[in-house]
């Protein structure tokens, strides 16, 4: 699964993105986690250790949202492991308990990875997300005011309803979905 989870009111509380200059520009933008972001990172990593049937293959902690690639397998002798909603709820709950208050929006976006190409697209999306931060629809309303994006709901790449294609920074617009994100 590819999952996107946003902070409440899309507040920039998880990290900051710094663009390198000069010779360091070859490295690309760097994600610097806040204390809250470090807590989120700790519990994302802990998920891999706690659940034998869950693997968080790739993730990025952006200023106001996280993207995760999560693999689920059956347990020993075909026993079912935790479901995706249970995993997201566990991460949310551990972070909330650790910092003493909730930071998350209620819902999240999920996309089922269908094949290797789909996995590669989302893997690259996660890798390129920091470089595309200023153009990211999740950048925040305070940065999008007046450009027509403030009332639109977006999610990353994932199906044939793309707007703009994938040049490393593609997104699709949730307004094409009747019921919005999952």
C-alpha cells in the first residue's frame, strides 16, 4: 500500500525542507525532522520491529504529511496480521501518547500497489517528494492562497487520473473522485 497521512490543518510541524546551494546542491534537498517528526520517525521504524507481517518499505516525513509504502503478509500458518487501518491507528496512537496530543487529520489516503511498475512509481515519488516540496499540493493553504489550489484535495500518483503526468512531481486531483480519498 501507498499511504499519505496529513497533520491537522496541514500544520508544518514534522520537518522542514532545506534546499542545498553551491556544491551541496548536487545532494538535493534535505529533510530536517522536528522533535515531533523524530517521534513519528521512531514509531514508523518501530512498526517494522513490532509486527512480523508488516514491512514499511519506504517513507518520507514531510513538513505536514507522511508518505509510506507498507507491505502486509500473512503470519505463520496463514494467520492474518494487522490490517492497514490498524497499523495507521497504531502509529497515530503511539505518536499521540508520546507527545500528549493529536497532530493528525482523521482520515488518510491509501492506494493499493498493483504491480512492480506501480511500486516503482510510488517509490520514486517518495524519493522525489522533498525536491518537489514547493510545488506539492500538501505545501499548505498559507502558501497556496490565491492560486486556485486552496480548496482542492490532492493525492500522489497512483492511477490513470493523473493531472500533469510524472516528472518526479506528479499528483492527481481528488476532485475527480466522487467520494474523495479513502
